[in-house]
C-alpha cells in the first residue's frame, strides 16, 4: 500500500519505519524537505535530526506535503496538533479527496511546559475540524491515546488493552483496522466509537493520560475496557 506519513518528529518516524518494515511503500511529508534535512540539532527529547535518521531509512523518501499526498493511497497525520490543519492545507484538498486520512494528532498547547493543555475540548475535536475542513477525505481518528512505541508495537504493554477508531466511513475504518492488525492489534482490541464525534472522547482523554504518565513515571502503558459479562 502507498502510505504518506505527515510529520518528521519521533511519531512520524516511528510510524514510517514500522510501515516500511511491513512492506508498504512509505513516504514522509514535510513542508520543506531541504530545510528538514538541513537541521543539525536534536529535538527536546534527544532524538537526532531527521537527516541522521534518514541515513538508516533510505527506502523512505522525504517529500513536500503536496507530493506526499499525491503519492498516497492512505495518509497518516502525525503532525503537531496545533499545526495539523495548516499542514493538511499544504497537502491540498485535491490530494486528500477520497483517501483514508488517519488522524493521530493531538491538539496540545505546550507553551507552559508539561503537562500540556488540550486546545480543543468539550464540544469539538481536531478530528471533527479536519473532517469539516476536508469533507471529501475519509477521516478516521485513531492511535492518539498512547505513546508511539505502543501504537506500533502493542505487545510492549503486556496483557489486554485497546485502541479506538472513530469516523464516518466504515470502509475507511476497515482499512485503518487492517493497518492496526499489521501493527499487532488483535481485532477484539479495536473499539469502534462510531462517527468522527467520537474523537472528542479520545482527545479529551489526554488530560488523564498525562496525569497517569506523571503518576506512573513512564509512557509504557495503555488502557483497557472491561465489559460486564
């Protein structure tokens, strides 16, 4: 499958490498490839600049947003949530029309440090805003309730735990579900929240997520839903 991962941070890199390892034709999208490759500083968590990562992942091409969107059958939005709509505008509505757009982004305000604030809450969500802005895209909110290591290797957390999908298009959710299965998520661990409005719940969970991270001292955790028998 031809997949474009939007975003060159640790989440985008992790997703791109995992998908390429699974045999997909993967490109990474960025606003300015030359500028991205010219960076020499590590990020706030000590991850090396993109050019260093690219050296060991030469099968993954770095393209400008429009070219990445044109290439893809499926688009994964792993950009910073506060800039997601701007990035998708750069990809172009025409390059997103009819395509599955898996939105992993979290609308966070990190200006005051940790824990961050959620920019969109209560009566809206980033997932819904993306669907409204790009009505011809088939938006599915998913994988935003866990750290990226757990997204792509769910066995990193032992035992049962879940991942959510929310979106208006059942076929799009099935496509995302197949990618989740390839990552290692069993079908019974994927909970369909219905329409894209379900993104309000998963994005709002981030308040609790960061509280749990502080309490546990690790990002290696996830949640499970226990059903009554």
